[in-house]
C-alpha cells in the first residue's frame, strides 16, 4: 500500500516537473456509486475508461479552442495500452488527472492518471495510467480537421520524445486499420446448449446498441468513452461466461478508433476469447456500425481492441483460469497471436519494474 501511495504522489508531481502550465492540466473527482460497479463492489473497467476519456476530451477540446479560428471538438482517435494496476471499489473517490504532453499539427496527446481515495482512511492508490490521442473536428464542417495550437515545452527533449510517440502510434494505427480492413467478421450468439464449455463459441457475446443523443458529442458522433464502456461490458460478459466467477479488467491493449460513429447508427459490439494463460484471459472486441438513415453506405468496422481480464476470489486474490478449448485452425492462430502479445507485455512489465526499482 505504501508503494502505491508513493507512486500516486510521484505521478501527481510529474506534470509540475515537466513544467506544464496550468492550462494544460486539469483534475476531476467523482465518488463511485453502486451502479458503477459489479455485484461484488469492484468498479467496472468501462466506468474508469469513460472517466479517463471524458477528462481527455475536456482538456483536448479546451486547448484546441484556445486560439481564434474554427470552434472544434476533440475526437478520440486512439488509446494506448492501459493497465488496471489496482481495483477500485464502491465508496471510493476517483481522482482523474489529465495533462497535454504533446501536440502535432492535427493531434493532441493527453496523459491521464487515476487515483482511488478511501475517504474513510485517506489512503490513495494509483489505479490507472493512460495515454490518449485526440483529433479536433470543426463544428462548422464535421469532416474538417482543424489545426492544433502548438504547446510550449520546458525542454527540447520533451518535444522530441513526444514526436517519437506520435510517429509510433500513427504507424500502428495505420497497420491496425489495414489488418482489419472492411471485412466483417460476425460473432453470432451461440446456442449454449449446443456448445461445449470453455470453447470460444460458448462464451462469445454481442451487444446491440442504438446510438442516441446522450451518447454523442456536439458534433453528433459517439463519445469515445461511451464506446469503450460498451466494449468493456461485452468483454466482461465473455470473461464471466468462461470463468463463472468474479472478473475484473486487468488491461486493455491499444484501442483504435478507425471511423466515427454517427448518431442514429446501430452498433454491434462483439467479443470472443482469443487466449488464456494460467491467471489471465484475452478477449478480442470490435465495434461495427450500421447507419440506419444512410443504409446505402453499409456497415463498417469502427473500433477494435483486446481486453485482458482476471478472475478474483472473495478476497480479491487471483484465481486460476480454465484453459481455452480450441476448435479449428483460425482459433489456434488467434491463440498463438494472443500468446505472443501476452509474453511481450509480461516482458515489458518486468523491464519496467526493474527500471523503477
């Protein structure tokens, strides 16, 4: 607990160390209510993701409108890998700190830290660290991307490091979009009486949602946080069906927003198990949008990501995950790809741990 508290203080001080002006930093707070959590009191990962995105959208939009010109709204384009370091519970206060750390001509990098505060004891712990990328779209012409006001860096190396992160995420977004293309891969709701337990078909799930005004930004497109919350819900259903225990979000690999989703569309959020280790399970989630009013444009793949969940006992200790039973070459291929991601992320966590010791 003490290490988590010290980490929280260190993260809160990082913005000041970077020399960021107050206009590039903000913090929001909210107490966690019963409807934010699952039946055992763990706050949903989707709830936290939505808070992270809302903070990023506020500060990104505020910065992009800080100079004269077209009024605009910052739209979420990508969320880098996000780890859920500690669970958050009902009654705790979430402190969401957001800061702009890099700007290119047409994009804004926002780094967000989340702390959970026990208001009875005063103890704080870091629960999340996330990096988000936003693109500003004009209110007058929703397809027009406006220029981002440049930010001032306290040291030249901060700008150089930010540029490297920008180029890396831009390349990965293009690669991910090309890999997914416009191919629609359906994940039908299975007849569970006909499927064997612990198979991909047994746990795979889909959710259908009509996009309404309350889901959207001023531009009439879905908030990224709304989409991520739905994705987390579907991934959680897949994980719970596989384990039949209490499950929580452990991490989310990069979430890529390939195309905007407009008000009035019907979206299908689909999830399927791709990999299991002894203590974790990876679930592929994708969002397909179906325009009802402009049906001639056809369905399209809008968002993709991989969620990792763990299973917990009544004392919030990790439980063993039932092995995934594979059927066919495609499932075997996805399993091997998931195993590669798992080993890469494990190696990175160990390297980060050693570096900070």
